[in-house]
């Protein structure tokens, strides 16, 4: 699958690559507890002048589209 699929067809039982309106896709997984999609975005920081990346998680109510994660990531 290489094109964005309709959001209403997104599987809620596994991680997916999601389009949420950002200029880049993000990894997402449905949270049954929250009733929303949880997304992870890489954030770049500096700590004492050195690169210190981290992930930020956010909740999204809706998706614009979705794709399967590449096999190497799902592995």
C-alpha cells in the first residue's frame, strides 16, 4: 500500500503511518481508553550543546489518511 487510505478504514489493532495534518507522517496507534489516536513525533533538543532527541506523544481525534508501516518497522 503506497497511497493514503481513507481514515475510516484505519485499523485500530496495530501501529500505522498516519497523516494528521502535519507536513510529515507520524506513527499512530488507537487508544481504546482515550478513544483517540496516539501519535509519536521526534523532537530535536539541545542539552549542554549536544543533540538530545526525544519523542513527544499527542492525541488526535481524527486522521486525514493512513498507510501500513513498512515491514522493516513492523518486524
